[in-house]
C-alpha cells in the first residue's frame, strides 16, 4: 500500500512538471535512480536493502502533498474570483 502511495506521488510530480513544461524534480529523479539501483543490486529481497529508497520516498510524498495543497488552494481562489465576477455581472 505504501509503495502505491509513493508511485502516485512520483507520477504526480512527473505529470505536474510535464504540464508546466519544466524538467522533472530532482527528488523524483533521485527516487527513480534509487529504486532502479536497489532493484538491480538485489540478489534476493531483504528489508535492509530498501533503506536507500526510504529517504527519497518520504521526501517525494511530502513534496507531492505540498504541491497538491497549493494546487487545491489556487483552484479554490480561482473559483471564488470567478463567482465574484458572476455576481458582479448580475
């Protein structure tokens, strides 16, 4: 379940960067490299091998949450301004 949350945060970061026509965030790239390197290195699964992935995962999720909160705040402000304009037209 936690891995799905991290994947969702990763995809959100990448899609938002693509929409803004910006390069992907460093945190997203760090996470991707960590997952690929740990996956390539693992001869067999051990929980301690996941340690290099934990730090970028936590930062990635926190960053995505902050970005999502900002996006929702801007949308709410835009909707309020639009409602004010409609009331002014009446």
